[in-house]
C-alpha cells in the first residue's frame, strides 16, 4: 500500500518533516510537458509535491526519443499530458492533478492558474505569445514564476518574483506594427525568439561549441536539444522552486540569472539591469542574430 511519508522519507534531512508536509499541500502549474516539462513534472513529483495543474496538447513521436522523459516505443502517438499524468500518479497516487490536455488558451488561463503557488514554465520555445500572457497574468496574481532553458549541455534559468522585475520589462519583446507584411512579421517573430534566448542566457555559453549551425532555424521553428541539458534544467529549476515554496532564503531573480554549462565546466552569474534594453544585451542580440543569419 502507498504511504506518503514512507515514499518521500529519503527527502527528510534535506527538508524537515514540516517542510515535506508543506510540499504535500503545494500546487504547481506546469506549462508544457515535452522536454524540460516532463522532467520537471517527475522531479517535482519525487519531491512530494501534492497538487498539479499540467498542460500540453502534443503527442509523442520518435523525434522526442533523445530528450523527453515520457517518450518511448510504447508511448508513440499517445498524448504527452495523459502519459505524464499517469507518471505523476504512479509516483504519488495521492497527487491531485488537473489536466489541461488541450494546452493553455485565453479561455482556460484563469482556471489553469487558480490556487497555484508557483508556475513552472516549460512551454515550447516558439510559444512566445502564450508564454508572455501566462507570465503577465502570474505577475498580476502575485505568483512566482521560473523558467530554465536547456542550452546545449547546460542550462540557464530566470526567476520572476512578485513586485520585482517582470517578464515584459526584462525581455522587451517587440510587437509588429498593424501594417507589417507577413515577411516582416516572420522576421520580428524570429528576432523575438533571439531576444528570449539571449534574455534567458545572457552569457550564451552554448554558442562556443555548436557543431552544426544549420541545425538552428527559427523561421522553421527548429532548434537542437540534448537530454543532458534537459536533466540539468530540471535539477536547477526544481531546486530553486523548492527554495521559493519553502521560503528558504534569497533566490536569484531577474534581472539576475545563472548559466551552468557541463560541457565547458563553467558557471556564470549574470546581471542585466534593464533586461534586454541593456547595452550588453543589445550587443549579444546582434552576435546571436549573426550566428543565425550565417547558418541560413
């Protein structure tokens, strides 16, 4: 028979008994259950988080095998949200799970964030508009938000805390003018993806060992990813989520961030006052844009 205290007893020592019960009563919303989202869900489940709002609208396919926790021959064609709900409940049968298996939309955003203690961002890198809406609403509701990007064989993370710098202030995403052509809109979209990437990872450590630049194409919504980056992202994000949930002291939050790269054996703590409007960020945007343009 399942017993919560026994199942998560090896957490005790790193957390107290009282803190474990706090985790048991915490509700986490996870937007996206693919690469990082699947790992986040599993790690948070093994921490003993007791309540989840989860969301994804995609099915597993063979191209997910290199990095996604739920992807294997038995899950091809199955909904990621369904598989990950089963996985969470397999770890903790007592977990309360609300499954938004049609994705996060304008119509269900309020319900998705209802009663949530922390939002874990793992939406697809190209789902930028919905990501902006979720972060904006979290900020309005006073919900801490955290994102960790798997970049090469490392990860960079950012936290946005209530009352401090917001997602919109930090990333300075641009909107096309009402008269913009489709070509201009496509270019602005690609540039905004670059703004997101260099915003999450101002140090851009991964650029030093990208072996095949043609693998990155923002116009075709194509980027490479490794399972090592995914696992590192989950470890970093969930460690900081635990600190936030348990109020364990200072958490690095925007405009400060951190990038750890296991391939380079290097860690960089970043500080970008004014976010992407910072001169260093404008320079990095040009550098990264040049890499993307050269790969075409």
